[in-house]
C-alpha cells in the first residue's frame, strides 16, 4: 500500500485551498490538511527571508507521488517549492486502507 505524507507550504490560504481541492478532485490525495499560517525563516539568494506561509499536509500513496509532485509544481508560485514526502510506517489499518481506497488506482491515471 505504501502510504505517504507529503508536506508543502504555500504563500496564502487561497492558493493552499486551490491546491487541496485540485488534489482531492483528481483523487491524488485522500485528505489534505490546510493548517494555520506560520512564519518561515530561511536563507535564499544570499539573504535571510522571513515570510508568512500556509503549511499543507497531503495523505496519499507512494505510487501517486510523481503525478502529485507535477501538480504541485504546476500550481505552486515559488521558484523552489518545498515538497517533502515522508513514508507512513505505522498507522491505524482502517485509516491507511481508506487512503488507498480514496486515491485513484494506478491503472485509472
């Protein structure tokens, strides 16, 4: 089954919600959490940056990662978006099955 959690950050709630809805509509994710705004501090192009961002947690299967990454990068306004996939090694079996059931089978892509 190989469930994963994909994490990204968007610059505003509207963009985060657009991404969440697109991922659900295309059945690339079973659930997308759009979290409260946070402050990110990072080094970019020679200087420190401090910006407000909206974290997004995406629950899906590893077999959907490539297509999900393409969709995120096509919508994401950043030159270098954060896209991190973390394997879900343990979880309630019924919930993990739900993730698999709610995402598009690989033969339906």
